[in-house]
């Protein structure tokens, strides 16, 4: 009986720990790190890299700041589209989805 109580206590602790690790992993997956570059291809696959200081300075010359929430979607055939979120209604939907 004593070993069963220990087993139950360890199981509950493991379940709680796995949820904490899952939430922590999702947080790191959804945010970009400072200096990180992300590329999205038309077929939906993505890649990221951390450029060196010289390359980063060159890329910043081409970069423009994002002014509002951006949304992308993929159709049934796998082609990726960027959704126009320039209206207030579209911005509100995009921000609601990103929360």
C-alpha cells in the first residue's frame, strides 16, 4: 500500500512537470530571439538563422519594421498566402489569434 501511494505521488508530480515543460517549450517556439532571421517559403516551410554582426547590419539596411499584426495561411494544396490585415477589423482578428 505504501509503494502504491509513492507511485501515485510520483505520477502526479510527473504530470505537473510535463505540463510546465510543454508550456515553456511553446513559449520559445512562438517567439523570435533578438537578431534571429526567419524565412517563409511559398510552400509553407520555414527556416531560421542567427547571422553574424556584419550580415545582420547588411540585412537591417533592407528591413522595414512591422507596423501591425501579420497573418499567413496555407491553402489545401500547400501554397502559403499573406492575409491583408490593414483594416481595423482584420487587425483585431489577427491580434485576437496571436494572443
